[in-house]
C-alpha cells in the first residue's frame, strides 16, 4: 500500500521539475494560468480583474519658429531674348541677374512647401528669404529658367493652367509638355495649380468658351452653368495635375489676382492650403494664407524687383532690414484680434512712440486692397485710412511701415470683420483700379 501511495507523489514532483526547466530554458513568463498585468484578452482589453496600465503620454512638440521672419514671393512668366510682351516677359540675362542679386543680398531662396510649413509652425525658415514661382507653363521655363535655377541651387514652384499644356485647347508651340513637367517633378520641382483656362473666375465676367469648329466665343455664365465652369477651373485643374503627374497639389495661383469669397470657398473645400495673388508684399507669419501676394516681374518695371528686395534685404549678410514693432505699442484701431461690425472701418495706428518718422515714408497695406492712400499727421503721429471699398473677407490684415532714423520699421495686425451684422451702406462708386498685368 505504501508503494502505491509514494508513486503518485514522485510523479507529481517529476512533472513540477519539468515545468521549471521549460520556464528557465525558453519562456519569459512565469508558469501560471493567470494573465500578466499587461496582458490583454482577445478583445483587446485587460484580462478580468486586472487594471489596465496607463499608457505613457506621448509628447508632441513643435519647433519654436521665428515669427519675425519675412519672405518675398516672385512671379515670372516667359524668358525670351527678344521682348514682345513686356507685361509677361523678361530676358534670361535679366532673370539670372535678379537671382544673383538675391544671393548677394543674403536672401535665401526657399521652397514653397518650406514656407507653408513655417506658417504652420512646423519648421523654421531664414529671417529673410524668397520664393520663386513661374506661371502658366511656358517651355522657356523648362529650357531656360530651370537651368538657371539649377546653377544657383534654388528650388521653385510652377503654377500650371492645364489647358495651356501642349496638347490642350490653349497649348501652342511655346507651351510646356506633360513630359517636361514630369521631368521637373522627378527632379524635385514643385508643381501647383493655376486654373484650367486662365480666366477671371468671378461670376458675371465674360468667359471664353470653346465652340464648334475650333472657334472660341465670349459669354457670361450664371447660376448652375457658372458653378459647373468655375468648379472645373478651380477643382478640375487640381485633379488633372494630380492624376497626370501623381503629385499632391495644395497651392492655387489666381489668374490676374481676381477672385472673391465664393472662389476662395471653392478652393478651400478642394483642399488648397494657400492661394496667391499678384499684389506683391512681404509675407509674414500672420499673412492670410488665402491671399498671399507675389511680385509680378515685368521687363519694363525692373524697379518692382529692386524695391521688393530693399524691403527686407541688405548686403550685410543676415542683419534684418526691418525693425518689427508690436501692434499693441501703436494703439491700433481696430485692435489686433478685435472683430468690428462694419466692412468700412477706420484703420488707425499711432506711430509717435516709434521715433522720428521721415516725411512721406509712411505706407499702409490692407489685405484685399493692397497699398491704400494713408493719411499721416506728424504732430500726433497718427496714420489713418478710412476704408471706402467694402472689405470682402471675414478677416483683415494691416501692414504699416515707415522710416525712422534711417531704419525701416513695420507693424502688422489682423482684425475680424462681421460685415453681415454691420449692414453698412455701400460707398459711392469709385473709379475702378486698373487690372494688374499678368
């Protein structure tokens, strides 16, 4: 009887020793049937009676960017030796000289995507920089402009209207080809949208449409017909570029700088991150992304480039040519961040605390309007402008600059506009400003 009682005991001891050896040899878990504290059930939740371990929080930090940096954006078209259309042409020699001037002035040429990343607060850019863009899609941009940019090691952006590419309804012999665009894409050139047919996008304007027999006729589209047309101009061109080139398009250059809030809404809904005009101004961290101004360079107006460079650049190799003044120090009206209930506000800034202001140097820019006829009272230091053309956007950025003791000082601020609640009467019709040349 004793032998039969001892046998089960020895068998149990042997089994226990085997399990311990298995654990020591290969298993990292103790020999137990209970789940470990961090072990989850098949459904993804902790086992019964076990408290879930709190996940360690991930720290997502953005770099601290220099919000006082400034950027110039330049817009070029055709590069030709013999100028026939000075509004959209410049010689290759003049273009190369301007690219060299940026380098000599210590202005860094950056990519469009770096500019947008900076405005998102994701990366820094140099204190003084420039972005170079080419509009429309001419073959001279591929054959002449690109080699010059490669010579300096500069990135750049191409704004393409899709019907102007070779083979499209507007693509003539001087047009760029899809194959050339693909070559540029493969070598890091940024390609973005510039509509389908390069026309004024606002409803009520004459639109050139293709007619039977290859002819083109002008007409005014309204209602559903206009909406279909403008959707193809803004959204269709983006889709075609993305499909033909396998790229992501997030920038939209508006032909002639002519658009309205409805066009902006269509572009925003299409996924555009930024929209660009031809109303040149230095781009700051707070510049509205839906109206970023570019300096359009023309053969007969070389001073546009020179003045733009002077606004932010010197040859001192890094010293900022502009002293930034906080808007709070200028007692601005409307105040920074304030929302006004009129689309015709009085805009004011007190410059008395800045220092001795040079006569005639005070300039004011208003987003959507450009440079405005500012009044300056040297006795009080007040710079003011009464808006006479309704502000169209729900936010407005003001840039006031002046020269003081040989140095340029500048301040900018943004206020909201609740125009719908204001019900302000429209001003008397003013003489329309000339449409800027493309």
